[in-house]
């Protein structure tokens, strides 16, 4: 139900825009130019190709930045790299802690397993050796 309302409202809005846009005259052509002189209107709206290319060549160059603007951008870059470095360091520390705990658990399991095997195979003839001090 809501989609149909949205569609109808957008359709009505578009229809109104098209209706009133045909009533409004073009803003690019001045009122002084007569309708019987289309070349004069085109001459005022359009410019020669060489002028247009020069205009875009001038506008395509980057404008000179101020020293304060460069410093602010540099501070932003430095702070972003600092945050990235801290994040990577934190992730590396967490991973190292995880690896250390995992190795400790694995060492403990292997020690318990070897101890159980020694107790199982002990026949009482030889004194026990404590292998892991």
C-alpha cells in the first residue's frame, strides 16, 4: 500500500515539473534576442572550441594550497597512520597472547599424556624419573 502511494506521489510530482517546465522560458537565452534570429542566440550560448578548451585547461589545474591547509592534511594523515599502527599492534599482541596460551595448553596436554603413559608402563623395577621439572 505504501509503495503505491510513493509511486503515485512521485508520478504526480514529475508530471507537475514537466508541465511547468514547458511554461518557463530558457534561462540561457536573453529576452533581447528575437526568435527569428537563432544564430544570434546560439552565438551567445555557445563559445568557439578554442575558447572552451582553454577554459577547461585553466580550470583543470589544481589550485595552490595554503600552508595551513597542507599542515592540516598532513596532521590528518599522521593521526590516521598512528591509529592504524596502534590497531595493528593491538591485533598482533592479541594474536601472540592467543598463541602463547595455545602452546601452553598443548604442552600441558602432552606432559599429562606422557606422565600417564609412564605410570601405565611402570613395572616397579626401576626408580621413577621426573622428566619435566
